[in-house]
C-alpha cells in the first residue's frame, strides 16, 4: 500500500516500502516547497502563475490531474491577480498619487519658508516667521507618514493657518497663495479617494487574505495528486513526465526562495541604515523635601555620653563615711609612740591597730557580705 510521510515543512515525499527480495524501483517523487504564507502578495501570485503554467502546458491526464481541479486553481489565481493589480490599475489611484506628491511639495515649501525667514534681516519678516513657526512646528514631518494620516494633519494645519490672526503673517512671508494651493490639492485628494472607494465597492472583490489560503489549498491538492499518480502504476500516467514537471516546479521554487531571501536581506540592510532613536535620558531623582528629613529608627541601646563612666557610682569600700573618719586626724592621733594604749579609732599605735606611723589616714571599711 502507498504510505504518505511528511518529513518536514520544506518537503512532501511519497514513500512506498519495499519488501525483501522485491526489485527496487523509483519510490520517491520529491516536490520542494516552502511556506507560501511567508511570501508577499506579489511573489505569491508570481509563483502560483508560473506553477500553473508548468502544469497546464502538458497533458494533464498523464499527470493524473483533473480539469476541474486546474480550473479551480486558475479561478482563485485570477481573483488574486485582480486584487493585486487593482490598486495599480485603478485610475483614481494614479490621481491620488499625483495629488499626494503635490501636497508634499507645498507642505515642504511652506515649512522651509517659515524656517528660513526666522533669520531674515527684516524685523517684520522675522517676527512673522517666528509666530508662524509656533503653529507649524507641530505638523513637521506629516508629508512622510501614511496618506490617511497626512490628510488628517493637513486638515488641522489648514484650520490653524486660516485663522484671522494668521492672515497678515502669511501675507508678510508671501505664503497666502501656497496655503490656498494646499487647500485645493487636499480637497482634490479626498475627492479621488472617495471615488476609488466607490469603484472598489462596485467590483465586490473578496479580501486578499480570504483568497490566498484557497489558492494554496488547491496547490496542495495538485501536488498530492501528482505524487499519488506517480505511485499508482496506472497505464495513463507518464512517470517520466511527472518527474519532469516536479523538477521544473522545484527549480521555480528555488528561484522564488532566492528572490525572497534577497528581499529580506535588502529590508534588513535598509533598516540598519535608519538612524536609531536616541534613548530618553534618565529622569533625575526627586529631591527630598526640606520639611521631610530622613527618618531613622532609634538604636536598641542608647549611646553612652562622654564622662559618664563614673556617674552615680559609690566609692569603693562601701557606704557613706562616718563622722570623724576620712581626712580628719583622730583625737590624740600623734605618732605611734604617743598613741599607745588608746583605741585604734582614736589614732593609737600601729601595734595596737592604730593610725600607723603617721596616724592621720581615713578609716577603711570593708564591704559587707
């Protein structure tokens, strides 16, 4: 039995297993492809057109294809072509592009005059240009955006420039005519845009995003039927012709892949040439309010004050000195020889525990246990 194996997104291969002892035959027909959804609209139409022409150029009965399938493929392809070429072929689109170019030139002229006359030696011209610059500076660069955005911005610019206070300023710089021409060109642009919308609505064409998947689906069926016919062994099928068609399809896909890669490389190169947007400077930290000083939690232990080491401490040796002690000479407190027989408290001799050799020292009390 035939067996379909999907090896990757890049290849679809039909494989017929060979039993031992059987004669080996051509078992693979390979048709290269890529993700057609990656291609832009122009390349998508181009590949399908070429692929259809390759298949349609031979006898489709020898490929195992039906006329109904090819007609469906061609019908979707023609619709896709119509959608891709409609914008370029539409007369209103051509007029739109011409009017848009006219608008761009007028806008650039007005902005350049305002910028240049700010340096005019004539005081009135410099003053008028400075005042107009306040109005026009917010619109700088609008001619480089999309046509729809440009139209909206031009409407706003004209509203500002048509104000009564702007009239003498425009007259001073001789810009009155240029502003009127811009207003006319913008009105004609809007007229052509509305006409193109009405023309497209009459054609009642589907959206390109709806047509492309249908075209791809038919193409997948064509490839499947080519591969199935190659393995069917039918007498009406020409395997050599199928191999020839497959080689041509593969060659065309290689060329499309190469073109697509070149487009991607060009886009990447153009993007790298664009000036990088400078990073915004970091915002400075908000200064602390003078009335809001740093709040710190108190430490667990209060710091000791200098000179506090001996405060509130009692002198070594115990309590308060008794009267008559410390610093006072004991009564009769002469030398040891003179103090014989007296109580030591009265300054007796050292042999009796008296006042010692000099006899007049303070009493010493041992601390009580």
